[in-house]
C-alpha cells in the first residue's frame, strides 16, 4: 500500500493531463486567431455541398500559420454537418506524395483501386482514377498540403491535368475542387502561365500569428491538456511574446509549451514558470537542430561538422578553403570520396538557407574573397555535442 501511495502522489504532481493536446497535430474544435479563415473556407466549399461548381483554392503562408489546421477543421465539420452531401474529401500531404505518380497512386487507393506502388503506367493510374471518380457522381475536394514541394520536385503537370478535368467532364456532372496549401508565399508565381490560368484559384493568405493570438492558442492548449493551476500566466505570455517576435509560428509556441510541461514534470515541480519556459526554448531549439541534422545527406553533415570543429577551435576566418581541408580529413575517416571544392561551397550555401549556420562574404584583399562561416544555429560546443551523441567525432 505504501508503494501505491507513492505512485499516486507522483501522479497527483503531474502537470500534463493529455499529451496529445500538446502536439501541433491536434486540431481543436475552435481555432483561435483563425475564425475568419475558417468561415471563408467553409463558404467557398458550400457550393459543392449544394452540388454546384466551386472555385479552386490556395492557402498561402509560412509554416505554423494555421493552414493545415483550418483545412482539416473545416472538412471535418462539413462532413459531420452534411453527411449526405454529394462530396468526398481527400487530404494528401505532398511531403510524402511528392510526385504526380505518387499522388495518382494515392488517389487510386482512396477509390479502392489496388495497384502496385511502382512500375505502373501513369496514364493508366490517371484513367483508373477518372473512371472511379465519374462512377461515384460526387464532388471531390482534394487537399494537397505542402503542394509547393510537389511542384518543386515534379513540376506542375498534376495541377494542370486535374484543374482541366472539370472541362473534360462537363459542368452537368460533379467535378474536382483543388485546394493547394503552400508554405511558399510566392508559390503561384512558380507555376506555368497555362497551369495558373487553368487552376485560377481563390487566394487565402495566412499571416504569422501575433502575440495575443498565440496567447489564446497556448491558453486553450493549457486548459485542455494540462492540469488546472499548473502554469503561470506570465509563462504563457512569455512564450507568446517571444515566438511572435521571432516568427509567429504556432507550432513552435506549442512545442515550447509541451517541452516546458515535460521539464517541469521531470524536475518534480507543480507548475510551469517563466524560468522553466526559458529552458524549454533551448531544449526545443536543440531538438529541432537534431531532427534537421539527421535528415541531412552524409556530405552535408560532414561539411557542417567541419565548420563546427573550426569554430570550436576559435579558428580565425573559417572560410571555404579551411572548411574544405577539414571536410576532406573527415571523408577519409568515413571512407567516402570527397566532393569538389565548388560543391562544398554550394553545400555551405544550402546549410545557410536551412538556418544551420550563417555565412558572409569576406573580401580579403591579397588573400582573395571567400565565404566565411559567421556562426552556427547553436553554440559550437552544443553543436559538437549533438554530433558526438550521433556517433560523429
């Protein structure tokens, strides 16, 4: 009984009530700061609910601005409110279905057509889908999340063919409503003029969240996911203000709240304070860097490790040449053939674009001009520790 009492006491000290609510994948019934977007998207889909032609739509905005949440919330609500409407909703994320073939394969599966995942003619996949779609006599609302990744990798032929499909079917029969979600604000500018003309979407812009909106989002998550009185409102306000100043990214704000709750629990505390939140920001930053580094190709990791080692030694003017020399030594340790100096220079630029390091041009007079690594996303010692934990030395 004594052991049971100890367990019960530990449980009562817990801060987190439902961990699922502290994940950005959780879609609450109400979306603070996005009520007008929910209403607009709902109204744009109502014609299809009434068996009438609807406009194509594109959501434009940076990551963490509520685009996916609005899309999923609205189609869930419409499905529940109008269960007998002649509409089918399909959501696909183009980070996985990142080619026209993979999207069409997924659509075949959604319509119950079992085909092998590769080696099947694309035209046959398209014809299979078209026949099944016509047979259902339902409107299809097709949401392509992160559609900019699809276009970047495979071009815009899928958008062109699907947006032309309504003309092929004729306006007497149900058609397709294409909903593209892009993390690239200038996504439409990258489309071929013919595709853009055929797609011709209604644009919905999602702007970064402001501090008061992030505060409302975090307070909602805290009330639903944490035990009562387990947080200071000042801690919530601190997260909201800092994230609003940095990016306005709700995902980051929610991640920090989750991490703060986990740290407080781990330390046996009974509430989340501003001091715990400050530690949580640091932990989340490290977590994000680790995930990003793990996704890098080997040579990108080695170039980043080379720059890290030079900065750790306080190397003066760690430019492309010095980094390349250090990188070549690392390739010998890992038994891989080194890339060219020009390619390593390109990798440095890519790492800069990903935010893992920062580079600047150094005009060295007689020593020549070179790219110089100004700093890393974390302190060199912290970055080196991450590489050490991954087995890189």
